[in-house]
């Protein structure tokens, strides 16, 4: 008989434990109070729930192997208005398609004039997995985006919610951290289905959130329209609906959104880059940058930087990669991606005034700045080895892996970490929330003036922590935060976050 030996297994490595490495490192460095550390190591609440929606009838392309059987099927004529095209090549069928229609159907197959053969797939209910992680509220209500994407998981939302706790502390806005969303590819749904899914999500979420409790915002796959739906569903039937307007941020400016919110994350990143150059006695004008992601953050950062005289050389997004050594005209690319109805994927791929290159080649473009503004985990160790830039300015959340970080440091490539680089969004979200509370509407000049001052002063504090140069100037005071030794910028940002959060526990104490 063999004796069983209890093995002490090392903790399971997950995206969450990996993302928390910098938290652990900074906690060790500042000797973070043991109990505060435990409060922050795991989220306060992890909500997982399910949302059902009735999907409409679809016409999906008939596989080529089945097509010969329907050679003789005559054309059907349906009102084009009643067929909503989806990215997977199918159509969502709406009843109005039958107005004055001429339909020939055999075994549920129809031939659409000029389009080919389609199989009718009857509408059915579908179940989607939904999340809201509430990480910490020591400094104020939970705050964080809503992501609709097919690759989300509880672990990912834990990472993103914790990032929000650090980011709100670094931005010095009175919020904690949260994040949530739905496991769904929104591009596979019709506009009506997406609306129904969004409303149902809020129906389930309503008991868990509120303007003084947890405040969602847009993230990947959601926008101001979705925020408007979330607002309506939350306030529907309430006696004092107008006082609840701050339950979501990122709304359209006509329904309580803030001027400058749409561009805020890109704007904040541009302010950080400007400050990076100012510190070297220079300006971004004349620099060259490479971009990953041409969505909200990427396209706005590109527009603002090119307005400052910086040249965009290459862009990669989910659809492809483009490169022009002479520079890409950003407003022209924006209109190619966003104003062109046939560009349904809103991709830079196929842009005629640049070469199409592979994603692999993007990393080797010789430039001054790389801006990752797509998804997380893109700048791995091997990618970091190949970069030919001086500065990585993170627009996306978590774009650099811990190994990527080590390689960047080894190669002397500087970093503007995500928690300050993309903090512009949450800073202006705070301005939106406060405008909603006060029933005010600020001008874009006022918003950007406040944003510039906030981002740059917090950036300077992080830089001082990193270089261990405690200072008190007219715009910032880093004396309380420096730790007596130099640290990298990502650790410095985390030190700032933890010291600001710890102060709440130290000065307010713990409720039992
Ligand atoms: P978005 O949906 O508007 O755009 C995402 C972009 O990334 C698109 O251009 C898409 O084509 C590209 N992309 C997606 N998958 C890709 C892949 N595998 N390879 C290359 N490109 C890919 O999203 P967004 O709002 O611009 O957000 C981008 C990032 O910034 C996310 O990490 C998000 O969490 C972060 N962020 C956004 C905000 C905000 O205010 N929007 C604030 C803070 C952080």
C-alpha cells in the first residue's frame, strides 16, 4: 500500500493571477497593510447570470454541396427593407419583407434575386452568459465598462474590474472598480436583437447597480446607443427618473452625456504622450507612431496626435494591417472606416492609400511610438523583442504581458502604462456623473481643460515615484507617494493607486 503524501500545489496561474503580479509587487514594495491587501486581492462581488432573448428568423447561405438540388428554384422577391444583412453573410428576416413579396420556397430554401440560395432558419430563444464583477468600493461607487464580446470570461472581468479600482484611484476620481458584460459577438445580432439583449441585461442587473452604487460605461462592443438603452431600462417607471441619469456614463450628449467623453480616452493618452515629450524638452510634432486598433480609442488618439503634428505610419485591426512610410492621412482613414457603408466591419483593411502588410510586420515598423489600442495580451515577450520604437503608450487595457514588460525594460523601451494612459475615459465619465448630479452641461473646452490638468498632474506624480524625485510644484505633489527607490512606470502607477486606496482603509477603518 502506498502512503498518500499531501502535496502543496502552487496557486493556479490564470489571467487574473498574472494580471495581479504588479499589484503583488507594489504591495510588497510599500508594505501594504495585510488586511487591505486581502480586501484588494479578490473582488467584493462576482455576479454571473443568464439572459435569454428571442432571435428572429434568419436566411443563412445554403452550403454549396446542397445547391445543385435547387437549380430550378425560381427567384423570390422580398422587400429589401425587411432583410437586415449580418456580417456572417446571413439576413435577419423581418415580417415587412413579405409586403408585395413573390416567394418560391422548397424544403425551406429560397433563392434571393441576385444573391443566391438561402435556408430559412426559424427564430428561436437563445441564452447568453452575463457578468458584473464589483471589485472594490473603498473610494466610491463601483465604476467600469460593459463589454459585449465572444471571448469574455469571469477571470477576464476580474482583471478588468481590478484595473478599474487602480485606474479610478490614479485618476483621483471618487469611484471604485467594476466591469461586466455579455459573452456574445454583437455583430451576429440584428439591431433589434441587440436592443432586446441589452434591455434584458439591465433588467437582471438593476438590483445590483445604481448611480451611487455601481456605474457602467461603454467598452469593447458597446457605445452611447447601448448606454441610452441601459439608462432607459434602469429608469423606466421610476418616480424620479431624472435624478438617476448618472447610473451609466458614456451617454449621448443630448441625454446627459458629457462633451468630450467619446474622445476622452484617446485625448487622455495624447496628453500623456505630450507630457512624455515635454519632460524631454520636446513636443510630439515630427514624431512617428504605429497603432493597433482603430476603434474609439485608437482612431481618436490617432486624430489628436496627427493634429499635434505626429505622423501615423501603420495600423493593425481585427480585419488587417496597413502601412505607408510617408504617413497616413488620419481624417481620410477615419472616413474610409466609419463613413463608408460598404465597410461593414469598420476595418482599415483595403485602405487604398497604403500597402497591405501582415500583422507580424507591424511590430517591426521603425517609429517613435507604438500605441496598442485593441485587446489585451498583444505585446508578448517575442513581440517586445522585435519592436523598433522608443515608447509604448498603452491605450488598451492590459496589452503587454508580464514577459513583454520585462523585455521592454531590458531593451530600454519606455512605457506609459494603461492605468494612466487610458484613464481619460473614466475621468470624463466622472465629469459626466457630476454634471448629471448637478443638472449641468459643461462645454468641451471646460471638460478638456480639466482633463488635461488631471491627467498631466497624475502622470507627473507617477513619473516622480518612478524616478524617486519627490516634489511639490504648482501642479502636483508627489512627496507623499515616493518610496525611497526607483521603480518602473507600471509599478509606480500601482504604488500611487495603492497608497490612495490604503488611505481610505487607514483613515476610515474597517466596518465589522
Ligand atoms: P472598439 O471596439 O471601439 O475598437 C476595438 C479595435 O480593436 C477595433 O479597431 C478592432 O478592429 C480592433 N481589434 C479587435 N480585435 C483585434 C485583434 N485580435 N487584433 C487587432 N485588432 C483587433 O474598442 P475601444 O473602445 O477602442 O477599446 C479598445 C481598448 O481600449 C480596449 O482594451 C478597452 O478596454 C480599452 N479602453 C477603452 C476605453 C474607452 O473609453 N472606449 C477606456 C479605457 C480603456
